[in-house]
C-alpha cells in the first residue's frame, strides 16, 4: 500500500522512473483512471490505519507514561486475558485432537477386538462343524458296519437253512425212494434212462432185422442148393465130399446164430408173457401213456411196468409221475 501511494506521488510529480511507466501501462490495460486509482488507494490506506488504531488502542495506556496505573493495570489484565484465551484455545485444540486420536485408537481397538472375536468364532464354528462331520461319519460307519454284520449274519443263516433243507430233502428223497415213490426232480434222469432203453431196443431190433435178413439169405441159398442137388447126379468123388462138408459146416454156423437169437427172442417174449402182455399188449399199454412219452416208448416191445421195475427198482403199482395217471392204468388218453 505504501509503495503504491509513493508511485502515485511520483506520477503527479512527473517522474520518469521505469516502475512508474510500468504502473501507468498497467492502469491503461485495466482502463482505470489515475484519479480513481488514487482515491481507491487513499480509502484503503485510511481503513488500514483505522484498524491498526483500534488494535493498538489497548496498548496505548502501557506505552503512554502519562496515563494512570489503573489503565495500565487494566491493559495488562486484558493482555493476560487475551494470552490466556489464546492458550486456552490452543489447549482445547490439542485436547480435541488428543481426544479424537484416543477415540480413533479406541475404535481401532474395538474393531481389532471385533475382528479377532469374529475370527475366533469362525474358527470355533469350523471346528464344531468338523467335529460334527467326524461324529456323523463315525455314526454312518458304525451303521454300515452293523448293517453289513446283520446282512452277513442273515446270509449265514440262510446258508445254514439251505444246508439243513438240502439235508432234509436228501433224507426225504431217500425215504421216498425206499417207499417206491417217483419224484419229479428225477424226470431228467428217468427220461435219460428211458431214452437209453429205447435206443438199446432199437439196436436190438436192427440186429434182429439183420439176423432175419441173413436167415432169409441162408434159406434161399439152401433152397437153391437143394434144387441143384436134385438136378445133378450124386458124385462119389472125395473132393466133392469135402466141399460139401465145408458147405455144411458153413451152414451150421449161421444156424447156430439163428438158434441163439431165437433163444434170446424167446426169453424176452417169455418175460413179456409172464407179465401178462405180448407185443400187442405192450402196444395197447402205450395208449395209456401221456403224450410226452410217445417219443420214447413208441415202437418199444418192452412193457412199461417192466421198464420201471428194471430201471428204477420200484413197484409198478406205486410208481407214478406227479400230475399224471398211474402208469399202466386202463383209461386211454385222447
């Protein structure tokens, strides 16, 4: 402010100082009149002086020696009050700052404690959950072991029951066999035996057919030989006698086979007649059989009762298949 007033004074005096020219150029750029600028500067200087006087008025009594001591004392008390108020302001400011710091630290401590408590609670909850899971797994393992044990015990009981039932079944089967009953479990064995018997009978029938064919051939050869002997005169040549003896021996051999086969046939026929059935009787008994047995018994000349007695060792009257008629019954199947 003082320098500005000095420059304005130098402008009025017509000074050519460079600072004056710069100030004038500044005023021209701002389009401010010199008088206006001077009045503004004077008003600013006056206001500043009045403020300074107002602020220095309390100290006037201290500086002025002619002023009474009461005024000096009042000025000293005022200065002390002002200093005290300043100190109080600084102290309150520091106290507020310290309290704010304490509160912030306390909040931080509370937050830290809360975080630690949350972490501890989370750890405890995790431990609790883990322990519960372990307990549940142990319980599940115990239940599984118990169920497995019960299952094994039940299976063992079933195995023992099955073994006992098999023993009882074998005892029952033996008892029924001794009594002469026909068991349905032995169907396959019985049918296999029947099939083997039928095949044996077929082989015997083929052998008998071959024997009959050989017998017919021998008879035909004998008839032709007799016819040739009747036509030719008797020869006393020993060589021819030897040939005739040889032919007669050859003829005796098939005749003996014939006798053996006829003996076997007579025995079988005698056995059939002893039971009261011939070939026709056996064929009549086939009509009383179920239809599933026709494949095995058709063409057989062995009586059904004889076959059962021969293969099963049971009586003809007691031997029967379940859900069928007694074997050898008089009723005829459709």
